[in-house]
C-alpha cells in the first residue's frame, strides 16, 4: 500500500468460518474491520479510508478478496 488513502500497511488478522478480520495502519491511524463470509448474495464489503475490501470467498483458513481504491 502506498499510503495515498492514509493507510500504508494492511494486515489480515484472521480468516475462518466467521469470515475475515483485517486491520489497516498509517501515520497516526489504526483501523480494523470484520467481514462475514459471503452467503451467495452481494459480497460483503468494507471501506477503509476510501479503500474498498470485498470478500469474495472463504474456504477454511483461505480467503479470496478484492482490494480497490
């Protein structure tokens, strides 16, 4: 991450049957969020300082997600 959205480090904290836990860090900022596993409808999405994380699929301890500004 290049810091243009105020976040220069993105960390996946956990992936399991409950979904995806993540954190973002930047100068003077720490953000965190949780996305539930997709249920076949619209994929769960989290916006972190204008940066969008979409959880596409979860399989055990593996997640497929898209990251976009």
